[in-house]
C-alpha cells in the first residue's frame, strides 16, 4: 500500500486506515479475521504492532495554506479515527463515531431530531435511554411513544404525523424481547422514518442491523466490545454518507468524543470479541437450561431457549443468542438475598465483561423507571440479569445453586 505523507511529515493516518479498511472489504475477509486485520493493526511509520496513542489535543499547521488532516482532537484524532473506521468495517457501515459513553452515543444520535418531532421506541428499553427520553428530551419538545416491538401492528399504530424515527433494542434489556429488524425497518422506510438500533447485546459478531437497512447502529462499547470492565465508551455507525456527515457535525458540535487512551484500550478489547462471545454464549445456554429446569425460578429469558417467543425471528437476523440470561426468582426480597450470597459474579451495574456480572435491574439499570412502569414491561422486583463471563460455567452454576439454597 502506498503511504501519503502529511505536511508535518507524519503519515496521513486516516487515509491510510481507510485504504486498509477498503482492502479488507475487497478481500472479503471473514469477521474473525477482520477483528485482527482491520487496517489499523500495524503502524506503517514504525511497524508497531498496535495503533499509536496520539495523546495530543492539537496539531501543528506546517503550512497554513495546506492544513493537516487533523487540527484539534475534538474534531478528529488519529487513534480515535482508527477505532471509528474499525467499527464501521465490522458493522458494514460507511462511517463510525466514538463517544465518551454509550449514552453519549445515544444522546448524540437523538440530536438528529428537532423540537416537535416524535419517536417510536422499544417498550422495555435500557433505563438510561428511558430516562433521557422521558426527563430530558421531553423538555426539548421531542416526544416518545413506547411500544412492544414484538408486535409490528403496535409499531404501526404508534405512527403520528410528526413521527420521524424508530428506535429499536433487540434483544431488549433486560427481558430479551426480540424485534423483527427487517419488518420494522421496511415499514419505517415506507414511511420515510429514520431507524436506529442499539446492538450492544449482540455486537456485530452476531448481528449486523445495517444489512437489514437500519440507518444508525449504536453500541455501549463499555460492554461486550470493550469486554474487560476497564473502559467507558460508546460507538455509532452510519449506513449512508449523508447520515455520516450529520453525525460528524453533531459529534464535533457537542464534543461528546472518546479520548485517545480509551480509544486504544477499546480496540485492544475488540480484537478478542469473537473468542469471548463464543465462549460466553456456550456457557449462557447451559445456564439458561439449568435455570429453566428449576422449580424455584418463575421465568427464564434467553433467546436460545426453545420456548422463547422470539426465537424464530431472532434466528432470522442473528447468528447467535448472546451471553445475557435474565431470570425471575419470585420476589424482590429473594433477589436481594441471592445477590448477597453469590461469590463469583460481580454484583454490579454493566455487563459484557470477561468476568460474570449479576445485576438487579429494579435498583440498577432500570432504577430510572417507576415501579409501575417497570412492572408493565415485565421488569419485576424479582428479576435478575446475568451476564455470563469466561469462568467455568459449572463453577458459576454451583455458586448460584448455593445462593438459591441460602435464599429460601
């Protein structure tokens, strides 16, 4: 590959990475290979085996008549650019964007809407997204209607004259309901609506919504993409150049960018995505089956279970079932007892890490929802969410078994 030299004598990193990304696409590499050969895996200037961390806030203009590609790190940083090209390649979009958190990615994308606009949203959406829509964007004159997106008729019935977008989360958090991405997107396109989808649970390893026509794919990269509970980040990928330009304007204008160090750390985590996801999914399937066989568990939510109502739809649009299992132990009191008894998983907010994480949605991820709203969405006081990590699944099951026994 030929190398362009910028005015400062450094290689023009963005052009280099974009060219390498195009080469990878032309070679039709498989996903696992793209995770390691994404265009920024080698620094062409030095041969270093990872993208350099450009810990700089500003960039020298060697020739004022020919400014460099990067001038200020809020507007663009070579390390962040490598990450943004990386996620665009994996999702099959044209441009990627890296943000300071998953909520920064979501809120920046929602800024495509204007006062007076209306959005249709997955009913049991992540609590932070619900809080943003109901307590912040509502003050800005942006309306939301929450519907059960497993029923396309409910989606269609929510349409208003001022509807501008549809926001999907599938599988949903935490009850793992499945939205038919293709059906909802096809209808939205007929209506001229923007489509956005939170792909955090599946990642592009298992699900690539842009292939179904979704306009913007969003990730809390803190979760499975980062994978190590050590970085806070969000990502978005645009399907078209026009949307990419609009998202870039918002990212630059709002300043919701990811720093260079965190961009590098996230790329390091993403390289092992396929191996981590495959191992965790296998364990999650075993955990879900074990839970379903217990008489003291009221309900188990996992798309891989034969009785999951969305399994058939999920299998049309995803190549795996993921690593998150939710289950209802019957009451809030018993849920808290289980949380206090387990020894192996972290009892914490978040998911998608190498270590298992057991969360209590009613007090953690969905605390922003009132009890009545949560219960209407199936997020009961007895519901626990288990993000399965890389531990031996038999040890995790034995640990849960002891916790259940102590919770009676």
